[in-house]
């Protein structure tokens, strides 16, 4: 028997013993729906832990990831006024933040935050506002952290122009895969190229400030209290690095506001968006400048376009980055994201009104 990516079933138990857990390990089982890292829950007689094998095909700098996480946890421990948790790192017995297995693959361990749950979709305005609150709190607290202590754990993240260039190369290299569906998506992307440099242009001319970002604040990465609608923690911190919080907010809204997910017609839900913006602005209203607030609509419109570009590229390249359950899944995901981008464009006027109201 083996786990994902050819991992022997006994490997997680062997690796878990290398970390500083003094209690007896009772069980180890796969955890979550992650598309990139192999993740396991380690249950002991005292508490639970999360054991992960870092996918170095996606994250080629695991040491930088762990350096960022160590800096983040140390600095947040010293910060006052944050009611949002992040997982505590568990070091190896010799004090290292990660270990490597016999094949050189890196592993790390964190605490399992108990009495929490993840949501597959937001059902109430209270839940949506809580999402905005937890992301805004993370950004507000992280805004006080010194940028020089953080490196790039995933170089190229949200460099939309680079993603577009890679798509063009993939289209040229895989002419045989250019079916009618692909051609339709290429046309939709071309109609929105004006968005590609919107945020980078704002950064260059001083309308957007580089801060510490989460990098992947989708709904799956927010933990809610088991007995209520309060968001209490933000997890999956591999992509924490200097960047633009606009990207984070846009990605969070993309994840939460497409109510149909990967089934049915993509539709950007304005009520959910309004509640998330309210929770976020409560924390970040005094941090973002008026010029930065002006860039938020561009971020909301850009992220599904960017992800659509990435899904389509991966489909053309043979589904090497995102895990898929069937060969056309990335093509289908690209269609959904670009349909979502089109729906956001149709709702631009209302979205701009919501942003202005939230930050006034």
C-alpha cells in the first residue's frame, strides 16, 4: 500500500518519530483536501499534530518557507491584540524546523488546532464577515513585521505577466491540444489583458505597498470554531512572503464568492462579498491608503483571470502542477475561473460601490 506520490504507508510514522513529540502516537491518517503537499494528522495520547511532506516541485525553497514561518510565529507571539491563531511549529529532536527522508524530500510538523472546522461554503453573512475579519487581522498584525526578515518562499507568485508568457509558450509548444474549448479561453484571456499589469503598475508608482501576505487565503485555509461561526485561525502558511495584500483579498473573495464552486454556472455572489469586505475593512480600514483602496476592484477582477491562465497552462503542459482527477479537469477549472472573471466585470459598478462603502 502507498499514499499519494508513491509514498510508502509506513513513511509518515517513521518521520513523525523525528519530531519532538513525547506522547505515544495512536494513529496517523491523511488530512484535508490539499492539492500540493501530502498532509497527515498525527494523533497522540495528549494532542494532535499535522505532518506534511513539502512538494518541492511546487515549493523549491523549503528552507525559506520554514525561515519565514519561524519569523512569523516568533513575531506574532510578541504582538498584542491579535485574536487569530496560526499553527505552532514543532521542531525535530535536534532543533531543526524540518527533516528530510531517505529520498531527500522535506517534512515538517505543526500543532493541530483542535475544536475547529473548515467550511466548504459560506452559508451566512456572519460566516462571511468572519472570513474578512480573520484575513484583515492577519494583514493588520503582519503589517507591523519587518519585511527584511522575510524572503520569497515562492518566487513568481502573482506575477501575472509571467503566467501569461508561460501560457503563450505552452500554446506554441502544444498546437495539437488547441481544441475549440482552448481557443475560446485564449480569446477570453486576450480580452482582459489590460488587467494583467494593474497591481504591479500600482506597486511601481507607489499606489500599492509591499507587506507580508498569506499567499493562499482560500476558504479551505480558514478554521472556524467547532461550535459557531467565528473564524479563529488561518493555516497553510507555505506562501507567506512579501507581496500585495490586494492579491490576498482578491483570492479570498474569488474562493468564497463563487457559490457554485466547480459545479454549475460561475456566479460572483455580491452579498457574500459585501460581508467579507465589511469584516476586512474593520481591521484594515486604517492601514490601507485611499490609493490602495482604489486598487481593490482590479484585484478582485484579476485573480480569477490569473488562475484561469494558470489552469489552462497546466492543462496544456500535461497537468504537472495541480493534481487532477481526470485529464480535462484543469481545462474545466480554467473555464470556471474565466466565467467568474466575466461575471465580476458585469458587476463592476456595484463592486466599486461596496468597496467604497466598506472603507468609508
